[in-house]
C-alpha cells in the first residue's frame, strides 16, 4: 500500500514500519517508564474507554455539521468532507473542546490515572486543547513540541488522542523513535530544540518534508493505524509529524498536555483563559533560521 507523507508518496510497509505497542506494559510501570525514556513515545492501545471517544466524536462532528462542513446526505459520524471543504476552527475553542462529553474523553479518568502513576504525583493538564479536523491533502510537518510550549515544566508531555478509527492514509501520527536522545539529533536539539516560536520568531515546523529529517539526522519514521481509545504519548523533544490525509473524511484528533501539578506552567497555556501564541508573531524565513543554526 502506498501512503503520502508530506508531499512524497511511499510504500508504507517498506518505509514506515509500525510503532511499537506498549499496552502490555501497563501493568509493569517501571518497564513502561523505561520504554518512554528509551523510545521517546508510547503507543497505548485502548487506554481510554472507547465509548467515551465515540461520544466525543459525535459531539464534535455535530458541531462541524452545524457549520455546513460535512457532505450533505452522509452519516454525521462518518465525518465525510464536502466538495471544497473548508476548515472548522476548533483548536483552543472552549465551546466545543470543553463540552462535557468531549472533556470526558480528553481528560478521561483512566488517562489522568496513567499520568499520575507515571509522574508519581498529582498531574495537571492544560485547559487549552489542540482539537483538530484535518482535511484532504493536509498534514503536519516534522517538529518538536518544545518550540511551542517550552517555557514551563521540563516534564511536560503530549498525549495524542485519535477521535476516530484512523488508518495511515487518513493522517496518523508518525514518530522517529529515539530522536529525543540519539547522538545524530544532538545538533538539532541544541539549536532548533532550544528555540521558541514566540520569543525567537522561529518557525514551528523544522521542515514540511519529514523524510529530510531522517535523511539528514538518521533514524526511521514509524507510524500505525489507530483506533478510538488508543493514545500515543511522547516528550517535548521527540520528533514527530503526520502522514497526509488522502481520504474524503476528516481526521479528528486532539493533543492534550500533561505535567506534574507542582511544576511551573508555561504561561501561554495555563489558567482558565490561556493566551496562546502571540497574535503579532511573524515567523522568520525557515532557510534563514536554519542557516544560523548551521542546519
């Protein structure tokens, strides 16, 4: 099967091996913690109760349908895009992201319990939710999350929650295992990985061609089909991207961040009314910044 990754077309089986399933380690916390430190991510199948996610998906797609952004005459839960589909802004929008049935999935008790067990202390999650409906031919370029939210806890982690059963061709998360610690990525971590999109006006994505990352710094991209109830968790310096959605259905997903409650919180994302990124931020040209970094 071929899959689009950025603007390239690849043989998925040969070029994008599966992410490792760490669900069997959920009852062995020390081994689970070691794997996250080693791989930089965990794929946890069925961590969230599936019925919570189905209900959240229903609420979100009803919201999309009310904005006339679903194909007429198709089942709402299918999330089919109409011709010339337009984006529906949901990122950081409390009206939809904080609907009780949506929060029941995004802040599921079983998810909070996982993070409190991992940290060994009470956990905090940002009120801001990165809720997305990714359309046809859209994808996320290669980046580290630290450039967007690195002004708080060094123990901040991302939880990526698929809000649908998502095959690779619909736009799943892709990760370079070990990129958070591999020697080949040291220069990337010391330059790009210490920048901040608001403080330094640097671009968030290092590149919109994910294969440039592995061709330059080594390693291999991994991805996997995911289902409602699955989550993928990873740290701030793990390089990730997404495959390209080449289907006629929205890819619904949400990024939720967790950290120890006692740690400092990035002021852009904490509190009841997080400010988010600077409205006047103007990213510098990527080539110019990369030349300064020697990359």
